[in-house]
C-alpha cells in the first residue's frame, strides 16, 4: 500500500500533476490532479484526444465543454463527475479557476 496526499500543481508548474502511475499486466492507470486558470482554453486550439478512458471529479470551478465545431456541449461544475471515452474529442473554456482529480485507464 502506498498513501499520498492530494496536492495540486503550484503556480508556474505544468497544469497536470500525476500522483500515481500504475502499470500492471497490460493495465495502465494514471491518477492525478489538474489546476486550470480562469480564461484559458484547453487545448489552446482545436480538440485533444487520448487513448485512455478518463474519469474526472470537478473539485472546484466551471468549464464550458465544446464540440469539435466549437458549439457548447455542456458545462462541468463543482461536484460533477465526468467520463470521457478513449479517443473522444475534448475541448473547453475555463470559466473560473478549476481543480480536477482525474484517473486515466488504458488496457494495453
């Protein structure tokens, strides 16, 4: 067993802070935190996709999630849990400073 405290990236650090990365018998799990500053867009242009299933808990803040054409898909608010499928397009506008706890899961 390994126990760690939940901490968030400090100002000036990369926005994503990985706390655990577990690779075991074809299963790859990453667990960490994210801090997103109000007024930023993620990613800066277009959309991002990753090969893992993402489960995230919005601890603080609000994000306007966007479709690939730039239209509004919906809003993530404090207390929401979101599941994003592997390779699903994602983009958003950060409306207030936001803290997220995430888990990325990939079966290799």
